[in-house]
C-alpha cells in the first residue's frame, strides 16, 4: 500500500517500517497517525512477517507532535479534540497489539509521543546520544494517550518524575528505567538490532504471538487470579503442532522447522 509518511521494506520475514518526515524529525500529524494505524491493521494478519524493525528517517526517531498540526489543534472544539486524541490512542493500541515483536531503532530524539512510541516497542535499542523526554507538561498539556503504555514500561515512580517535570533525559537514564533495553554507539546500532532480529527468528512465531497476548492479560494481576489462564495457555501450546515440533527438535538435537537461515 502507498503511504505519504511511511516507508516499508520487506526483507524475508522482516518488515522494516520507517517514519518518513525527516524535515520535521518525524513528528506526528493526523496523516502519519492514520497511516500507522492502517499499516498496523494490515500487517497484523500477515503471517509472513515475524518481526518488525521500526525506525525514523533522518536525524531523529520521532520528535512528538508536529507544530503545524498543533497550530490547528489550538482551535479545535472539545469534540474535535476527543476525536483527535482517540485516533492517536487507537494508533498506539494497534501497534501494541501486533502479534509479532516490534524492535525500535531509536536515535536522535524520542520526545513526547515519540517517547511513547519507544514504549510501545517490545524491544528498544537506542543510540547512546539519543535524547528522551515526556515534554507535554511544558506545553500545558499531558501525556494522556501514551500513559498506559509508558506506565507499564517504566512504572509509576519514574513516570511521576518525568511526566510532572517534562525534563529531558539521556539514553543511559532511559535504560535505567526500562524505557529502552540496550544503549550502544551509533556505529553499533544496526548490529545490535540484527542480533535481536536473529533471536526472534529463532523463536517459534505462534508462541511469540501467544506470549504477547498473555502478557497483556497477566501483567499487574495476582498470580492466583490468572493461574487457570496460564495453565491452560501452556497446555494448549504443548499440544500444538508448533509446540510438538519444538520439543521434538530439542530432544533430537536439531533445529526446529521455523528457524530460518540468515
């Protein structure tokens, strides 16, 4: 499908998705939000894709909201603001619900909604020079739509500090609070991402999708409340064709059928 502000490249089972508004540091506007939502809806059912690598063109990953878009939002009515915010929430939700892992290639800046986008990534790798920030409060607004995803990622304590101050922070701090998983020099960024891609491609794709669904249902709940769910999930996976193949491959000391050469 054709997009105005997204670039997509298929590399075997790898979908490489690039935010492509480098002149505004890949800032969000209503078109980019709509395109990401549409892309996520289409890719979710594509059984050929086993991992997504999400990046930003140019000098930054994503700098938050576009100034031209914000100049329109200033005059929105209450109902227009609700529709606009709901569309953004739907985008984050669609990306979060993807059955395959999303690996974020974070560089330059990840600010406001861009930092929220980093929190959506199942695995996030940052250039050590990247600047992060939940900067909405500096504009008199709030990181409302991204808050469920960010809180799940970094916890309430860090969110209080960073949401309430709007302060910018470096990649080391982002790793410390769990917003990103690895911080490397720019020269090593792609190699580290390729390493994660290789690990994902060695994992069973249906099991990976099951884990993503399971995590959304068990995080934050009492283990006793989800004991039935977790037991049933494991029982189903053990009996599945993929589970049987994986266990037999292990016992026979061979690679499972889903492991692709790289």
